[in-house]
């Protein structure tokens, strides 16, 4: 069969199973089965699909029908140009987290000489690894409560040749981290506990510890605000990705004697997503 015929049938199956963006998912999976870039596949949908590739595609298509995230099936996720390995041990990096990393880069860019960053709740290590890749003089500490997630982040650091400037710490809070840092950046768990059972099967297949932010979703974020001043340099920034409207609540409780340059940044969808504050 041709790629076009297989994609048409696969899209219908994914649609019937309630999979969002069925066209895109089918294209990525077939391109992976064929060993092609997705855009190359789209450039010529008339190409024949050999039986071995069709078999590989059918296997991954069933995984997608079951609700497994595409990145888990492929084994990687693009993060601002870096190929980050991901699997069931870690949260799949979202486009919003790419925006978070860019905000951290904006803070680091004016600094001269060596600088230090903390990626708290590092997961796959995407944020910290991209920052290390972007700033050759930067040292990055990746902190995680999950040993399995840290193992994934270490593997990504090795694959990207960045292990020499990465430190990995297993800790349940900032109490296990010393500093001082020029920036602390985090995509903490921020979904309220009661909301999680209603999330899509794809999201529920990701690690609960990376999703559950407690009663109102701000348990970890509040801990970071409380403990970050003791681990930031003067002029160091705390930058967080949060749920819509959570940043406003968090900013309202900040001690003006400790924090300055308090801001909320919107994501590309116009939602107030990012918390920003600088230590006096």
C-alpha cells in the first residue's frame, strides 16, 4: 500500500478512538516506521510502504490508540531544537515549557562570565540541558524527586555531550540544594489533585508526581517561593511555569522586602502562565 492509503486508514482509526490531532500523529508514526523525516513523507505520499515498515507502524498505531503520548512511542521530543529522550519516567515537555526556558535565557543573557542555573523538577532535563547548550559558560544543577527521572536526564546529558556542566541532585525540596544561582527555573507540578482524574488518558499516563500540585496546585510553587531566596544570588530570578491564573495568586503573597521585578508573562495562547520575581 502507499503511504497515502495507510495514512487515511490510520487517521480514521485514531479519530474513532478520540485521539487529538489524528493526522499529525499518524504522519509522525508512519515517518518513524519508514525511517524518514515527517516532512519528507509529506512531500511524497505515493511512496510504497514495505511490509516490515507496515508492521512497525501497526504496532505503534495500537499504542497511540491506547492513549500513549506520541513522544513516548517515538522515544523523544524536540525541545527548542534539541532532541530530548523521553519515556514513562518523565513528563513530556510542552511548548509552554519551551517558552519558560526562553524566559530563563533572557535573564541569563546579560550576565558576563560564568553563571549558575537550577532546573528544579528537571524531569527529562530539557530546560537545563537547553540552557547549558545555549550558554557555554553556564553550569546547571538539575534537581528531581524521582530517581527514574534523574536517570533519564543523565542519559540525555550524555547523549548531548553536556554532562561536564550538569550536576544532578535527588531531593524532595530546595532544602537539598545549596546554590547560589543566578536563576532558578521550574515547571513544577501545578494541577490541583481533584482535577487529575478528569484529564485525558495521555496526560494520565505521565508520572503523577510531575502533575499533582496538591489541593490548589500550588504546593510545590509555594515551597519554591519560600526557599528560593536562600539559594539565589542578589539579582537572581525565580521563574516558574504555572496554570492559568495561578501566577497572579502567587505574586500577591510575595514579600516586597525580599522580591522585586515581580511580573507575569503570558504564553503564546494569551494565558497568564509564567511567574517572574527577582531577589533584592
